[in-house]
């Protein structure tokens, strides 16, 4: 049966009604009826071909929540009608050393939900069963959608780098990713510092759980924070004063960036060597890590601040994302 969706047919194009035939359901696949889908800046980047590998027509949407409508003959552990989420990745080889170790995100044959594959701005979407993550009953579907990209992108580095209640942590950028990162860290018991260009979001960041706030524009507050943090998570897609951030780390401290800056990152090497500091990258988590994140969010009440639009109003929703004025994620409802 054809799937009805919304697709971009050229770079920076408006989303138009689009129908496609997905073919026969694979033995290890599921088909999910979409009820909610978050909009991520990665969707915008793919629509605009910012990364130079978009294939058109493109059906965006990789923060998908819905109910399983069909399952392949070989699928076990999932059932028709079950509520699941599908994020950036929708498949992997299942056989390489990374897949066998539960690190499917590093599989060389990973399949991504909106890269040469049609995503969740549609009535239905397909995925390998392993990447359809069951959702806790306590987690609202609209709230779950942003966690499938924004949430896992900030939570997974906390797992990989051993963040604990004793970690002195900071989050750079209080936006779609940052406001979730502050909540996760605060619920872990960390003393969290929010970092932004001005103090405009000071009160709001403290509402998310930040104990301290640093403004970087026209102040020396960041320089005064030298040697303060064990873990700094950067969510800002822009160039930063890298030397000041490296200096803000304690010995063995880690600066993890999930934001992609405009230029190459450059910093003095001796402050890194002398204090054994590290610069690391971060990305979305594996199915098991995403399940852990969902359970943590459900238990501790981590919630995205969202704006809702109907799927039929997709272009108005995309326009809202392009303005950068949404607070802080946009979620489509079927």
C-alpha cells in the first residue's frame, strides 16, 4: 500500500504531498503508524542539502513516535499496536564487532532514517525492528519525540564519559539540545553551570536545574571559571573561544562537542597536555542506550519544552524552526 508523506523535491524546497511505494516489508522490519514527529535542525540541513548528500525527493523526520502497524516474519519481542520511537538510525548490519557489542551507531553499514530512506513526515515509516525502541508508559508521546535525537545526542556522551553525581558539569547553549542536557545532568545529581552568550536565559536555565550561569559576551565570566569543570558539553553550532573552554576544564576534564562549529577547532596544545584534558565528539546513542535514556527521562521527569503543529501544517512548522525562535523543539501531530 502506498505511503502518503510530505517531501522536499529540491534544496530549500517547500514540503509537498508525496506518495511512494515502500515495497514488501522485510522479515526483520517493522512499519510504524506515525502519531508524532519532532523537527530537528538536521531535518532542515537535509532539506537544504547543507551536507551535500541529500537525495530528492526527501521525506524528512527522524524523531518518530507511533504504533507498530505491521511486523516482519522474523521479528521477535515487538507486537502490532505497541508504541515505539525511531530516531536518526533505522538499521545496521547486525554482524560487525560494533553491532555485536551493542554499539550499532558505529556500524560502517548503518542505515539512517532520512538518508536515502524516507522518514517520519508521513503517515507511516519503516525501520529495522532493533531500532524501533519501546517507550515507557509514563512518557508522553509528544515529549518522547524530541528525545529521539536531541535527547539521545546529549545523554549518550554522559554515559560514554562516566558522568556521575560528583561531576562538575557545564552546558554551552541553552536551546533545543542544551535545555535537555541541563535537565539530565541536574537529575543525575550534578552541579550544573549553564553557559550562554548573555544572561537572557539565566532564570529559565535555573528552572531546568542549573545551579550557576555564565554569560560569555562582553564579560570575563568564562575566564574566571578556569579549572572549574570535569565535563563541558557544547551544543552550539558556532565557533567559540576554544582556549578559554579548554582552560575551564579541571585535570582529566573533557570538552565534548555535539554542536558543529563553522570552522575547524583550534586551541593551544600545552594546556591539553599539561592537565591531560580531552576534546571529544558526541552523537546519538545505540538502541540500548536510547532505551536507558527513555527510562531515565520517565523516572525523573525530564521534559522537552515544545511547540505543537499538525502534520498538515508542516510548512508553517518548518518556517518556525527556520526562524530559530521556537522554544525549544517543534513536534508534529498526525
